[in-house]
C-alpha cells in the first residue's frame, strides 16, 4: 500500500522532504502556514526597487551534493551559476588592497604554494593552522581549538567562517567549523566554486519543486497552519493532526515530517530539545547595474558590508551576525554600505541609487557550542514522526545544504522504517 506522508512546513527542508518522498513512491500532502512556500529562502517582489528580491543573499558551493541533486531533481540545475574556477576576490576597504584567492581544482592544495594564488602575506605553513579543526571536540569553540589571528585568519578564514556560521567565528562551534572545512576546502577547489541563484531563490529552489510535486499528484495546502498534534495513548505514534479547519486522523500507513522552525516545533512536540539562540543577517540592495567584469561574489573586509553580490540590475550586500545593526536607521545604514560598495565596485558615491534594507532577526540558529548540543536528531520517539530543518542535527551550520539534507534524510528514514516499527 502506498504510504501517505504529511509534510508540515514548505521551507527548503519541507520541500526537499516532499520531493524525496514523491520520488520514492509515497503520496505527499504538503502543509504551509504562510500564503507562500519557501520559508526563509524565498523570493518576493519589492515595489520600492521594482525588482524581485530574495529574503537573503544565499551562496552555495559546487560541492554541496544534496543541494545540486535537489536542483537537478526539480529541473532547476541551470539556475545556479558561478565562476568557472574556484576563485574568491577580496577588497580591503581600509587599505584599498585587492587580491583573489585561487584554489587548485584537485584535492591537493597546490594553491597554498603559489604566492599569486594564496592569501597575501601568508606562507604554506600558515595553513596548517586549520588542522586542529579536523579533530575538534564537541562543546569547544574555534578559539579554543585553533589560532585565530594573523593574515590568513583576517583575510580569508574569518570572512568565510562568518558567512558560513553567521556568528563571530572565534565563538563558534569548532565541530561545525571543522565540518565545513572538511566538506569545502579539503574537498578540493572543484567543490568550492561559489554558486548563486541567478534568477532568485524562488526560481532555483521553490517554484520548480512546487510544480514537480503538483504534477506528481501531491496535495499542496498553503495557509494550512498546524495547531496541535495528537499522540496515541501508548505514546508510540502520532494519531492525528489538528489544523484550524479540520482534524486529520492518521492510520497505520500514514506519517508526518515536521519541517517547521524550532520555536514552532517545541510548541507542537512535548519535551523537544532545540536551539534557543539565533543570529541575525542584514541585506542591503541597490538598484544599479553592476559594472562590467565585477565578480558575482566579492568579500569585503574592514567595513560594515561583508559580501557583495552582483545580480542583473542590482548590487546586494550581506552582513552576517548583524545584531549590532538592528537598531541602526535604515537610511544611515544604506548610506554607509553604499559608500563601501561604490569603493569596491569603482562606482561614484553620489547619487546613491534606490535602496532597500532587509533585516532577518532570526535568520539562523546561533552556531555556538552550547546550541549545537541542543539540536535534535531526525527520529523522534514516535514511530511515524520525523523532524527536518537546518536547526536539526545535520552536522552542518544553518545552510541551504543542511536544510535540504535534513529533509531528504527525514524522508529516507521514514520510508526505510521496517513495518514492525510503523
């Protein structure tokens, strides 16, 4: 008999779970409380700029296997674009210095022996500082694990780690940081090419998935908020799902994947342990055509802006771990950031183009050692209930790759359960 699975939450984790379930022959009912799918990874039209914006400027890597497989599965692989080579240009806004880190294509890091490819003012031996991260112990911070100073840290590692972890890297979980180093830098340059969604997150990750699900017979219910979960008397399985308009009983061949935020999950699942601290991001968008030859992604040092993204008709900046900026007036913030963008992109400071500031106060869980210890696994003690989300124990920080992996793992774990456990 075909298994029926209710996926609650249509963010990337929920969409990935639903796509994986459908590919493996299950019938899917996808519920989303909001009026649109995508969660924290979606696109929307901004009338001020007259452009489609994303909820955040997200970058994935060419070695993010789950992300790329998901994009191929939904027919959107060509929506992710980036440089042909694994290159990372940087601009120091304080000194006006510019350099590009050029990683070797293969697994052997020949680039660290090339003065024109490695970080300026570093030598091959400096890169051994990363080794302790590969053996990081749970509960320890990056600062407790490796040396966090010098040109390599200032000019490459800190900006990259800040973008990946969304918290001050010195305070971040060494275990999570080591996982990112292992999957990116140690995997070789071909796994490190930065990729962005050329037409927005909606076109790359959300809309094609919804079309695929709908074509495959999935029921998609937007504006469908789960108010409560009814657990069986023996406390072994979910018995029913209570929505505002109806209560849906679950028989022996039906199951649930809960792919909602940690705070919502904790209101629905008794005794669930989850992260309690979160980190903010700020994105500033400018309606201006990028200059010819400007890289798609540029790292900015010693300023407010941290990463500059070049899109058609728009320049966008991301600031990670941006709690310090939450009370800054948006106009003042836009003026500060534009001055930095103009310097980096060799554009005139005046007049400042039309702008928009987008603040995400709870963009990710805080990738700190104590918060990593609070992340729950995929399984719950109820046989027909699985968890998904970038805040679950994916082994990665809160990233697109982590969210998609969590959804796929929840689907596979559920469908691989032996019949006697259902």
